[in-house]
C-alpha cells in the first residue's frame, strides 16, 4: 500500500460550523504547494494508493477518492461532519456522499456530478478500504458506483467473491475494465449507459410498488420505455429521463424531454408529441445522488412555444410531480 496520510482534527474553526471536523492537505513548505503534486501509483497495479485523513484520537480514518483527488491540492482543507465520524466509530464502516464544488485551487468541481463518495472506518477495516480503493481505481468507478461498491465490499468478507466472466467480456474479447474504459472515454456511450442505469433502477422501483400490477420494459426504437398496468386498472406508457445536475434558480430540478437529434427538413421532429407517452419519470440521481424518481402526466407538462402539439424540451420538476407512480391523478 502507498498511503498519503493527513491529520484531521476537531478544533473550533472561526466562521465554520461547530460540528465540523477538518483535515488539512499539507506536506513540505508553503512554496512547494504552488507546484503540481500528482498522486504516485504502481503502474503494474500490484500496490494500491490511498489518500487518508486520520484522527488519531478517535482512531478513525477517512478515505478520499484517489481518482478525484489526483493531483493533490496541497495547502487546502477538507471538511466532514462529526456525526459521520461518530457513525464510523459506532459501526466501524460508514459511507456517505458529500457535495463537491469548485474551490480556490480549481475552477471546476472534481466530479462532474458535483458529488463524491467518502468512507470513514476504524483500523480493523483498513484492508477492506484497500480492496475498495483498488477496485475503484482499476475500474475508474464514478462516485455513485464507488458508493455502491463501498456498501457492498464490507459484506463480502475477507475475500472478494470470484465470479465467471460476463457474457459481454466473452463476446467482445475484452475485460470488464477495458469495456468500462471504452464507455468512460466516449461521451455518447457514457450518456447511453447512464440512461440504461436509470431505466434499470426505475424497473426495480416499479416492480416493488404496491400500486403496480404489471410492468414491462420495452427496448424498441421510437417507443416509450415502459408499459405499466396499475392496481386501479389504469394503463400507462412511461418515458424515463435523467434530470440535469443543474437546477433552476429556485432549486427545482430540470429535466430534458426531447430526442437526441431531429430528422432532416423537420425541425419539430426532435420534440416529443404530447401523445407519445402518458407519463414522464424523471430520475434525480444527477442532482441528488440518490436513485429516486418524480412522475408527471404528459398532459400537465409545458408545450413547445412554436409547436403546440409537442412538449417543451426543458421541463421544471415542480410540486405537481409525485414521488410514486400510483399517486398520479
């Protein structure tokens, strides 16, 4: 293991909340902080690199995502809440997501999702965290997948579960890491995968809903995503869309409801007809970090200003959108 350890403390800090714990990324003199500090890695992939904030009094370590914190921004502070340290002391392993914003050392947030996954753990879980960091680094897991991996890895025990190669690995003659690298390096592929993941989570929610009798996911071009029959005998056609990570000025979420491209000679073809489906399910993950959905009937959505038989491309997720499909009027 290659470990970058930094001290975290619970001292009172002027103009900061009283329940905060601070870590400071500081090595060497202040002059050295001005140059770039790339994180050291084993190119062979044998040794794993970890960036840890350590509270020697509480005997808790806080793991920062080595993918997001490379290069190390020397001279800055990072913060967490005392409640998260307490949770780690109580259970030994605590995972949460915190907002990631631009700062004095960078113009953009480290993560395009404006979230990062943080893990706090007690000493007996150091090897578990090393396994998590190895997996996250080799597969280049984004914060949501890292969160899921951190939740799952503690349940695996001392040895990871060994499984056979996935059918896609066999079919493409590539490893899972290579496939993920291809997806991560091509924006359209990544967008398509995020859409598929949102549909998967929606499918799980619909399957568990007491208001849903039958749910069928479709995979047909130019059709909506789901056919659903409710317990009250209503049949609904549902289109799943990802909300934007950026909200409106009042904090309400926004969701893009339009096709990826228009047909030649028909500027209206990119916009959905108002009768193309009955319900839009907006996945809020990009904005909230949680796989949650809001539902609205198409008849209640805003119309396009130039094409009254089409939906407006950007919709506001207002109070009319409901959390459960069965709550739709």
